[in-house]
C-alpha cells in the first residue's frame, strides 16, 4: 500500500484521469473529492462490499434457475419425442 501525506487543498493523481483532492480536515475526519470518468465506479468500501455480495447472490440464483430451466426443457423434449432444441449448439443432429 502506498501511503502519502497531503495537506488540505492538495491532490493525488491516479493515472491520467483520476484526481483525489483533500477538501477539508478536522480532528477525526478527512473530506476528499474524487474526479474520475463516469465509467469508473467510485464507492465507499462498505457500499462496494454490499454491491459485490448482491451481485454474487443474483448471479448464483439466475445460474441455478437457468440450469434447471434447460434441464426441464431437455427432459420434456425427450419424453415427448421432440427434437432437442440445443442439439445445434453442441454439433449434434437429431
């Protein structure tokens, strides 16, 4: 970890397009301003962790549901004598 000392009003540059500026300081807090492109996500650590947890939960639910939906389609097609709708994806011919 790089540790830098800055005074109020001073800045730190990250790459060519991100600036972190010390806006105000008191005994217990530092206010910082961050200038970054819109495509760069800037979050407090606790918010970032919450987003990651929610994304992981959402991805695993959809993956499980999707796999079950595919399995159900394959089972129903086979039991009804239908062509496998996924055969072309795997290079198989019915």
